[in-house]
C-alpha cells in the first residue's frame, strides 16, 4: 500500500492524577503533562511496523486540537512517521466533528489504511473510528489485537466476550486498535532531532469547510463519589444477611 494514516489525540498523561476545575466546567490541563493517547500510540507503532516490513511506503499522522498538539505530533515523527498534519482548533471537539475533519483529510491524502486507538482515555467515547468509517464508506474492524496485511485485504483478530474473533476485510479500511496489539517503541534523542526537520502542516478547520459548533453542552464535570469502606464478615450467613439488608437478594 502507498499510505497509512494514523490519528493521534493529545490527552492528559495516564500517570497524572486528574483534578477538576473549581467551577466544574472541565478537568485541569494547565501545567499538566500531556501525551499521545496510549491507544493511538499503539496504532502508530503498528503502522510503523507495517512500513518497516515493506508493506507501506509512507506513514502520515494527523491530530485535531490546539497548537500545543504539535508537541505530540513531533513525538510521533520521532517514532518514525514521515509527516504530520494538525487541524488546529483551541476548543474541545466532539467525536462526530473530529470524524468530519478527518474525512476531509482522508479525501485529500487517499490512504489505503487508517489506524487509530479504540478510544481516548480522556472521554472514553469509542466513536470516532466508527463514524469515520461510515463517512468514508471504508471497511472497518474494531478492538484489533492482531493485524496481518494481505495484497488487498487485512486479517484482523479482535477480542470479544467469547474469546477471539478473526475477520478478513477489504482495503481501504479503518481499524481501531486495542492494548494487546503491540508495545510502542521508545523515542531516542537522535530521532527527536531528526523529527524537527520533518514536515508538519497546520490547517485551519475553516479551510476544510467543517462547522466546529458543538452538538452538546457540558453542564458540569464532577469527581466520582468516594468509595465506601468495606466490611469483613465471618461466614456466608452474615454475607447473605448483609446483601439482604441492602435489597440485593430476596
């Protein structure tokens, strides 16, 4: 294949303890470490492995977000991506809006394969990949834990409740990936220096003729209630009585 497009999202690093803003409008991001969404990083690693095996010629990464997203895109370039595209928008974006923006990028670049994480760890929506597949009329597979590239098709192993399911889908295709697909590589200093010379194009959403008006309004963002402390019971009888008192058993 000629091109693989990988979608990256900038999120609060998974090691950071999330704090809610005092006005409960959002989580605190100022002065907080930001990283590539871990699922998207796995998608990029898979794209790079496909290219290194000689089955693709170019890996392009794309992100939708503020100017600061260039940092995560530069990290993706340091990992080995050939060039990057940023659709710059300073406000929060919803999955359908992101899918519409990515659809415009797909029409311009015409990639045979699009890879992205199954979900982002900040909103856990798990929607963008499926919406993008519908807009592009591409084959799709989700929750991929193994990926094999054929001449004009993909063999995708995905995890389901009953075990593993293997699908064969035609190219062009969109695949959302799961944690067990691979372990992303570490970025080395020489690669970081080389990434500074790679192409990073910045696009205004207005140039793509996509409305950025939100469909939803966030009323409030609150922390989950503290978990109640547990109790220790001596036998099954006490457990039954405790469950019965809570109305969980008859």
